[in-house]
């Protein structure tokens, strides 16, 4: 069973004490699929997938009917269709998703100025100051759900709680199209019966570690002696899991979202083995990262290379710069150096990615001598040409061959590519 197939749905149906629950987590239901169904009502009630079908396309979203077959987002489409062979697959319209996202976020902003978007289809809201105008947190949640449906035709699920973490857990339990209020006094009673996978930061590896210790529920983690938990998962994660397991989350809703990283990655239609082809792709990805950094007015201090081999083994390498950068050539040089020893000798590369981390605003003080000055000026000139004539008007010569054909054994880029979808939806990785 999928973890979010609606089979464990839990909603609030009667009066509840929401006096100390000002935090709302609003999450659109199967957002991409739901937008598609607005123009394809004949597909309602059927298993529907949005994503790429060519080569190694992945599932971007799955309807709840498809999730009951064990299909999840980010799953290879080939596996999804094995589990749910009757699914209808749609390629997706990311520009349309962005328009609906903007409309939904606008509704949130009319309720309270304290809105923290997490992604294209979910956000935290702090409604502390909205009570006099719009009512209690429960009433506000009802208003949001009604307005979203009336104005867009879409549904959302809302968690109402005293903290961001509990509100997010509550919204996932309320799916689809539900609302769950967790009174502050009932936080522990709500959290402790949940499986350990409900804790933020618990992925498959950490979950396996906790299960081996006999920790199956959030309550088990809360009762675990600190030293034993620290030995199992390390001091930093142990401290965070203990706080969350006891409902402690002091984070406020922040209205400005600071990007933690900017990156692009691509899964190839066929494994790459030629180091030159891999480096050519590395250059293209580095250029995409640098363009997004400059558009955002950011520079990155750390460059991270990600490789996934044909056997699904994944490795990452990072390099920290003396000075943060938004220059593609610098990003490429660092990523290329990190690539040494990872390719060649027949190694088959399935996926490659580049990202910049430890971001800060650009222009934070000039260096006495800038080794990338010429490259930076050239790339900013290319930005200006691109803005005027469109993407692809100017490209590094390495990425072009006579006749304008692409080199390498990968097909032309399209919506199936991870980073094309990410760019369209405003995502990083």
C-alpha cells in the first residue's frame, strides 16, 4: 500500500479545542493529476499518472486510485505500469500547474500575510493575526478549503496544530480532501501511535536502523534512552528526533523562502560510458545552475556532483570554493575535478547532477582579485542575449556540433527530463 493512498484517512468532524493551534499546513491533493482532471473529467475515478513515458521517465504524480496499487511519485514509470497496468499516463502541463499554484497561494495571502510556501502545491500559514477577521483556525481552514474548491475546482487537505511539524503530519493523515485539527493538549497522544516513518528526517535507511532497535512508533523513539538513540543515528539526528517525537518544534512561519541549494540533474535514456560525453553533460548542467544562480541574485560556496550508475549505486562528491560563485565555468571545473576516478573503465552512468549549496546573496563584497572576472562578464553577456533572443541563441561550443545536432547517445531534451520539469515548476533538488 502507498503511504498516502487515503486508506488511513483521519479527519476532524466535530467541535475541537483549536485555541492554541495557529499553524496550518495546506497541501493540494494529487496536485498535478487534479489539474489535469479539470480538463479530463472522464478520467475521474481511474488510476492516472503524470510523468514521462519515454526511456527512463518517472512518475511526477499519481492519483489516489493509482496509489492503491503501490505507485508513488519519483517511481520509474516502467515499475509503476507493472504495478498498475491499467493506469492512464499523461505527460503533464507544468505551465498550467504553475498558474494554479499562483492562484491558490493568492487565496492563502488574502487570509494571512504569514504564508511560507514549501513547494508548488503546499504551504504553511500562521493565522494568529487573522482570527478577528476570519474566525478560529478551524473556521479559517474550512474557509480555505471551500474557496480553493470554488475558485479552482481543486481540493486540498489541511492540518491544524500548534507547530509546523504536527500540522504537516496532520495534513497527510487527512488526505484526500480533509481537515484534521490536533489540539495542543493532544499533541503527544496524536504523535506517539504513529510509525517512526512519520518523523521528519527518517528515510528508509534511518527507519531500518530504528526498526532493528525495536523502535516501531514515534512513542518508542520518545521513550528510547538518549545514549542508545545517539549511538544508532548520531548525535544531531538523535537530538532532532527526540524533539519531534515529543512534539517540540519552535520554528516560526517565514514569509521569505531562502533557497538552500540550486541544482539540475538528468537521467539518460541510455547509460553513458564515454567520459567526454559525461563531461559535456556536466558542462550543460553547470551552465543551467549558474544561470539560475544569477537570476536569483545568489552565489554558491559549495559545488556538489551526483552520479548514479547503471546498477543504481549513487555517489556524491562536494568541493568547497575559496570564494562563492555564480560562474558556470568555475562550477564546471570543480564538478569536473570531483568526477576524476568516478567514470571510465566501462563504468555506466545512468544519471548525473550538479548543484550549488551554501548560498548567499551576490555582491557581498568584492575580492581584491577575481580569477573568474572574464568568464563572469562573458556569461552575463550571454544572459542578456538569451533574454533578447531566447534560450539556445548562444551556447558553449562544446555543446554544439555542425548542423546544430546534439552530440551523445541521449535523445533531445523534453518534459521527461528531471531538470526540465524542475525548471518549469520552480524546483531544485
